[in-house]
């Protein structure tokens, strides 16, 4: 607990401080006039100082009044806006529902949380967040590959939004960001698509690639998240049986970010290098 020191008599307001100084100068002028009635130069200088301080006091007071007036204006506009929304809601209840949703989003944003409701928003936010990373920071990235079929997996890595994200990963690595991307596959068979392997081999020449197989790691759920340095984490919401992300929740509060950094560290212990996984695939094909 911080120690409290004795209360200071120093005025907290600039306007009040100027007023106190002005009063002191007035007393000095009166004293100078009494003891040195011929010292007009001293009195003139002090008088000029008093005028200057008086002007400063007036300007400070005017600034405070301006701030109060602006705040009152903001409150008035917000009240008018809410009244207008209420009037519209009488004709269309969806207006009030949407207003309530937006207010909830603002309240959540204050706590460091916001929602990305479509895959387009997810990719856009990912690229923007990756672009903000600078040399020495760490990008911890995961990518669940579709569990539907090899065809769907190929479509996933050919998607222009996916490719834009990959380019952001590569650009980050080129400017000194420590980039790791963990790809999650259903099993070794799902991993073994030739197009997918060629893509990962090329990508591995630019950023660090790790592989996790659900069948071996025994992960309890599908998941996708990216941790941008120690700033924020984007947690994907995997949709249906696709095994791919459809929306996301972004957290900026420190506790959540640190929790996902630790979670990523545990995931890394379950991951294998691309080369090791390819060797495992070759052995699997030999046996079958």
C-alpha cells in the first residue's frame, strides 16, 4: 500500500493557481507603492505581469468551460440518438435488437474482446494483425486442414484469402518476426495428398512449419488460433464438420493472451517437423 504524504496546499487547477499568483502580485504592488512611491518601473513591471496572469486565468477558465460544454453536447447528442432509435424501434423491433447488440459489442471491446462474424473478417483481421508485428516479435500460428476430403483441403489452400494470409506470414518472417505455423491434419492419410505436401514443402523454405496429426496427438477438439506477439490472440470457431474456421473471437487482455501462448507451447511438444512427418507417411505407404 502506498504511503500517503502530507496534503499539499498547491492549487490543483491552473486557473486557481494563476488567481493565487495574481493576488500575491497585487499585494507586492501595493507594498511597492507604499515603500517605494517613486519606483514606477517596479510597479509597471508588476502590473504588466498581473495583466498577463489575469489573461491566462481567463483563457484557462474559458478552456474548462469549453470542455464542459463539449461533454454536455456529446451527452445531448447521444440522448437524442437513443430517443430516435426508440422511435424507430416502435415501427421495427429489429432496430432495437441491433442497437442492443452493438452496445454489447462496445462493452466487450472495453474488456479487450471483439468478434469476427465471418471468414472474410477473420482473414482480414489476421492479415492486419500480422502486418503490425515487428522484428523480434513472435507469430504463433495454427491452421486446421479440412477434414471433409482431399479436394476440400486443396480448395482451402488455393483460396485467395488463405494465400493473402500466407503472404503476410512470409513478409513478417522477412522483416524479422519469428514465425511458426502448425498445420493440423486428421491423420497421416489426410496429410498424404501430393498437392498439400508440395505446398508445405515450398512454404517450409520461407517459414517454420510443424505438423500435428489428430489421430496421434489425441486432441480433444478441432481448434485454430493465432497469437500475435504478446498483443492479442484470435481464436477461431470451427464450423460444423468441416474442420475449418468460420468465425473468430479476438482477445487483447493479457491473461488470455498468456494462456494461449502457454497452450501453443504445449501444442509444439506434440508437433513434428515436416520432414519427420513425410518420412512417417512413406513408412505408412510401405506397410499398406
